[in-house]
C-alpha cells in the first residue's frame, strides 16, 4: 500500500498495483511455450515470427536473452535453467537493454560521399544560454560531442588588442572563450561517442595575420587527425568511412585568395571558372608574380596558409545556378527563412544540389532565446547539416535528438534513396502515395516511482498519467493521438492501439510524450522520446523515456508493440 497525507488528521491509502503481463503477452507466451515453460528453441521461433529477427541471428539473440534473464532473476540456479516462465518472458520484453525498439549498432553503409548523409549539426556550439547575453564555454562543445554531434560551429573574432583570437557571438553581450580552449575540447572529446569525422564550421571575422595564427593553432592542436585535401577542392566528398578519426575544417576561402585568383584570370583572358575548382598549388604558382594589388602571393602568404586547411569550402551562390554548373563539391548555408522561400520555387534544385554538395540550414537571427525550428522541410530537400541550438529545449530538439539516435548514434544517417537518385530527382511538392501503415499499441508504463519523488506529480495522490502518441514528419503524415487518463496509478495500463498511415516513413519520427493530468494547473511532464520509424523493429519492445532536456531516465519506460502493414 502507498499512503498520501491529505491533512494533519487524515491519510489516504492507495494500493500499489504489481506489474502483470498484458493479455497479448500471455497469448504470445501460450502460443510459443509448452507446459508453462519457453525453451530456447521456442524463444527462437518467437523471435523470428513475432519480432522479425533474422533466422541466422535468432539462436544468438535467444541465448543472450535466456542467459540475461536467468542471471538477473534466478542467479542461484542459473547453471541449470535454460528456459523462461511467463514472468521471465514478460521481464525480457519489458527490459530496455535486452529488448530495445531499434538496433543500437551502426548498420548503415558508411562508404558513400559525405553529401549522402544527414549529419548531426550544432549551431553556435560554444553558447551556454541565449544568443544575446549567454556565456561562451567549451562545456557545451564537450556535451555536444558526447551526445554524438559531428558538426561544431565556432565564431572567430579578434581580441580587443587585435593580437589573439576569441570565440563568441559577435556584436552581442556574450562573454568570449579562447579559441585554443575550444580546439582542445574538440580534440579531447571528438571521438568519445563516435569514430566518424568531426567537421568544424568557422565563421571567420579575422584579418589575414590572425587567420594565419588560427591556422597554426589548428594544425598544432589536431596534428595528424586534421584532414587536408591534396587539392583546394574536390569533385566528390570522401566518405565517413574514409574519414574515421579525422577532423575537417569548413569555412569560406579567404577573400585575398579569391581576389588574386580572379585577377590572374582577367590578365590571362581565361573564361570564368568557380574558385573552388582551382588547386591550391596551381593557385600559388600562378600568383607568385602578382595579386590584384600588384603584390606577390609569397609576400602575402597568410591567407594561403589558412586556405590550405579548408577541406569543405563554403561558397555564396544561387542554388538554382549551382546545379547547372559543373562545380566542385562545396557547402552553402541558408537561414531557415531563406530555405522556406527557396523551396517554393526551387525545391527540386535543392534536392539536386544536395546530391553532390552540402547544404547547411541555420536558425533565423531572431531566435534570441536559442529556440529551434522544424527540421523536416530541410531534411525533405536533402539538407545534410540542419544546425540546431543544442543548449535549447523543446519538441524540435527532441525530434533532432531522436532522429540521430538511429544508426548507433554515430551522428551520420544515410539519406533515403529518393534524395540521392540523380537519374530521377525527387519533387518534394508532388503528392506522395501511401507507403506503409504503422500500428502502435501502448500497453503500460513503469519507473516513475523510482525516478521521481512520491509527491512530484501530486502531493495527495498517485499520478494520473496519459500519453500523447503521434507522427512528426512531412505534413501529410503528421498527426497526434491521446490515450485515456489513468487515475491514481504509478504503473498506468492503457492497452490502446493507434494507426498511422505514412507517405515518407524514411524521415518520420514516432513522437511519444507522457504527462500527468492536473485539472487546476498545467499538466506535469512525465517523459518523452522520438523514435525513427525507419529503424523501428516489428514486435513488442521496451521503450525508454527521456527528460525534457533529452537526458535518459534510469527507470521510466513503456511497453509498446509496433506492426507495419
């Protein structure tokens, strides 16, 4: 029994319900077991037929499950048991580590060019708070890398003395942090979560001498891990597999290099060629004689030292024009507002552009509170770097975090085939046919009694939980359903099923949010998760929930079933 004191003279008692297997679980156990016991071969058959496990892997998975359950629940007789009871079977299905809803390993092809992947991307990665007065620190850079973020943004500004470099959000009251501090944090934590490449995007506000100083700091800090292309531009980006444990720099080519190169072409009468198509070595040789102001490149070498570090060149160009030119692989950045404008008239051009090049989308400048935007419009048009404020909170960040839990949380997700098929470019504006229907059944939840204080939700009674379940994705797929409220229950049992027709399941997320109902105030938050539908496995699974800050709860979880038709 649990008790809650209503007043000084009265205590209200509530029965704490024990967890019992739902009817569907009992039916499954009965179907695949015999004499109230499920042997390992019987469990293998269940795994193949009900959980979609590959037959070749079923024996290995079944052995791991039986050993794991017996070790935890029957450790005294673990050497003699090799089968499961109904309670064992239920324990297995409701164990997050034994029965997660999708693969925890890297399983996608990692040998395609970088442009074929969505990349986990941060915006103003050094900011700890809002965009106007927040502190700048390496702490948020470290946290981002530890969570799997692969693109770190640094804004480089000269110090007041003009002889050193600091990182902060320019023309605001944010407090700066030394560039060297940020670089060391990246070096030390870059590959703690993922072995795939870290890309540093630099917003450079430096004069040539400080650019050269930044280049030396970068080279000294990263050493052999720094990837520098043999040419100043690439026909095609390397793959994540080729770039394991490497750090790449992405920024604009110094204007001195571009101006000198253009001057050389005007003197030689050469036709226009995009600057990114010229090799650094060729550029150096051609510019030894002159630059635009009559100076030799050897005398003005700071920009060249800096330019040699750039492996992903950022350019300013119109997307619709870039797709018609045979340019080298580049990166272009657009604000969320410019993206919304561009897709109305050049949606297919964006898709074509992102098949070879990298498109980075960043939050509009008025998001002073470090909020974020809906990421799906960018993903649907192939944008690889959808930059988010990782220090913010809210549903859009939950969706970003959920998306990149896929593929082992390595920070790189292979784009759907329809976005990289250059023979038949995808038209995001076209009416898309139904591809599949996802049926989701939510049985019950547990763990709040462990992770929360007894009076966290209600001072005088157990919580009244309900769940919101829906789809985040393209507009045609988005919907939200709500379960009934289960009053006075720490272990709510819903047993409710919902259907979700999907036109683009490849970039859809299953949104799950639990709240505690309050009639006289705002409902209390009880946990959330976003599950990549392309990764979901068929069958019964334990679904862990996260806090509003994206931190995994130790115990809070739901038992759910997923079926695709």
